[in-house]
C-alpha cells in the first residue's frame, strides 16, 4: 500500500475528504506526519518478515572499516556470515576492537569478528572487522532493515498497514480531541490489539525466535 493510500484511509476514518496528494492541504500533511510516526512505531515493534534482507560486503586487503551501504542507522543484525570462508562471524564490542587494534598487534586474515563503529557520511552504519582482511572476502550481513520516512505519494509500505492506519487515527484524534464519539484512549487500545494480532501472525513464520533458553 502506498503512502497516499494510507493517508486517505486515515482521513476517511476521521470523516475528512480524501486527497490526491499527501501535501494537498495542511491537515492531510499533518496526517502524513502521523502516518510516519505510526509506521516507525509499528516497524520497531517486531522484526517483520518483510524487513528481512541481506547486505553484502566485499572486503579489500588491509582495510578493516566498511559501510553497510543502504543500511541507514536503524539496522538490526540477525547474523553475519563470512561466505568466502564458510563460518558465522562473532560480535565484539568497541573496547575489544580498541585493544586489538591499538594495544595488541593486529592480525590479518579472513575476518572472524565484527563490531559497530558509527555511521559514514551518508548516514549508513559502519563496521570494523578483525582480523584485518588480507584479500577479498564476501561477507553477508543478514538483517532487519527498517525503511526511511515516507515522503513521496507512491512510497510503498511492506509491513502490515492496518496497525499503521489505526495508530495514525489514534494520534490524530489525540491531537484534535474527537472522532465520532470514540476517545483517543479507546482508539489506541484498538490499534494495540490490531498490532498484537499482526505480530502474532508474522511470528508464526519464525517460531524459533520466540523460544528463550537459559544461558
């Protein structure tokens, strides 16, 4: 469903006229902001199947810092695989990398460890690798890639849209104070129930992620 279609569904529930573009008037633009707020809440609520993807990095000899192109700053890694050497890479924190690079003698070879190191000039997440690559290795970063804010009318939303619509309605009602007799609190409750149901349905595709083991 597109950004414009979602905004119009929210407007209809608010008993407002639909629009041909999100920026058509001040109120439709405000609803567009509520839709983006709701989208972010829904995206962050669960690791949706529709947001799962793989980013590939090919290393260069003697370079240890790489940007995950297109990742932005809201990425969540599920696992990282050194596809060239056929093993799962392990996470290490910044203290470990500081010790490895600045205190100890850094090793070179096939990367076994990764750690986050800020963002690049494009706002994409950057990672450090150890050992420092000594050749070209293909690394696969399996991740949850949350989308940027909606801006164009035709921007698509791939996660469930019903929770976004109902949460945006609740936000709009909280702002203006009424919607055909339903309070904002009631509408937030409805939105939470719809979101919970959508998460339960999507979670069925990944039941192993809901099993917790003692460590």
